[in-house]
C-alpha cells in the first residue's frame, strides 16, 4: 500500500530510524523478489560483492556461494549491526556511509555491485546519475551493477489509481507486516529515468519484472555491465 508523502523533501535522514529486520517477511520480497534473485545471481560472478544500501544484509543468503569479499554500505548503523550478524561466516566489512559520497577510492574493484531498493531512496535525478556512475567505476571490466527498484508502473498503479505521478515525486511507501507497518520515504523514478541513470549502453539484461500470476510486478530488476 502506498500513500503520497511531502513533495520535494530532499533527505535520506528518515532511514536512520527505520528497523528493517522484518522486511523480508513481506510477500512481495519472500515469494517474488528473492526467488527471482536466486535464479539471477548464479549467472553473475559473485566473488567480490559490494552491497550499497545493504540494510540488514537480507541478500547475503541469496548468493549462490559465499563470496571472497562482501562489503556493505548503509546510512543506518542499526542495519549494519544486523548485516554483520548475517555475514558472520564470510570475509566481510560493513561501513556507515551515504551512497552519494561513498569512500571508495581506496577500495578494490568488485565483480558485482548490488543496489537493491536504494535508487528509489534518492531524492533527485542528479543523485541518481552520480551514484550509478560512481558505482560503475568500481566494477571490474565485465562486472555487473544490479539494481532492484519498486516497479515504476506498480507504484503508479497503487499510488494514484490510474493517474501518472511525476518523475521525482516523493511518497511514503507503507509495507504491512504481521507485527505492524513499515513506512519508507520513496521517490518515484520512471523506467526512463532509471534506464538513463543505468546508461542504456551498459545495460546487459534489459529488465526483469518478477511477478506472481495475474498481479502487476512489484519490482523491476536492471543489470548493467562494465
Ligand atoms: C528499502 S531498504 C533496502 C535494504 C536492502 N538493500 C534490501 O534490499 O534488503 C533501503 C536501505 O537503503 C539505505 N539508504 C537509504 N538512503 C541511503 C543513502 N543515501 N546512502 C546509503 N544507504 C541509504 C537505508 O538505510 C536502507 O537500509
């Protein structure tokens, strides 16, 4: 369920107070997105993985084999604490940082960079493009940037009941869990915005639209190659 939020808000700050431990309990994650990623990830090299906006590290268990190195960045310290637990048995590092100014200069390059449900947290087009460009620079030749976003058409369908929301419009996503609700600050990026930020010439797999029968797809998965 989605409801409109204050338009033009320009901050990722609210993420500092959101507890994502139960996030995977949503049906769209556990039955639609995660099985899709479990099929996709074994087709990519996953030895050195960077997960930007890693949250509590829910994607670590979806990797086909334990990576040689897993680096997670997130704005929110509590998420990083959970992610460290999720990665106890692998060589990993978790760092608090904003994806718009990642301390990546001294880092090795990666086979796979994941930005799962992160680009929709970015409040303007400049941040969207700048972040994708910076991430592509940290990939080895032939490496992949895997972006997962809430499906732009699904957003529009639920959010407006048929009308079109503007590119960049802010809204609050409300996710129903058994124990309550999670509210996320989100920004609506159209498919064109996303493909442009991911640079069409670099997009290896155009799009994947994980879906359940008869339902609009809740996510869009885009894979770009360096
Ligand atoms: C919807 S959650 C997704 C978590 C995880 N990637 C997943 O798919 O399970 C978004 C995550 O991005 C983080 N985040 C939001 N804005 C960010 C920013 N500017 N820089 C780094 N992380 C950010 C939030 O703290 C949160 O953990």
